[in-house]
């Protein structure tokens, strides 16, 4: 295990202490759990995830001139074709 030093505000330290006492665990355990959770679910998607999401967005032909009026219909058609593929 690696020992790490972090700086907390007084309020953060007090809230961590209170939470640790409430859960009857150490502050270190609360911090390790928080780190593990962040590592499992990073706040910022990876570049690969951003690409995957971008590629899953339906696209429309550039010659569509009534997209503003018929957006919902076109979107429904795109989702239907996306789901069937």
C-alpha cells in the first residue's frame, strides 16, 4: 500500500471525520472507497468512449430542408433504423 498526503479544507476534514464516525470506519477507508468509486466511474469519459458515443448518433442527409418542422419524425425513423441494424 502507498501512503499519500492530501490537503483538505477544515470543513472537508470535519465532514470526513463525522462520516467515518457515523459509519464506524477510518477516514482512510472513506477516502479509499471514494478513490475506488472515481476510478470505476471517471467523471470525464475517455476519448474512446467519446468516439463510441459520437458514432452512435444518428445522422441526417444534408439535403433535408424541413428538419425544423419534421425533426421528431426524422428522429424516430433514425432510431428505428439504428435499432434494427
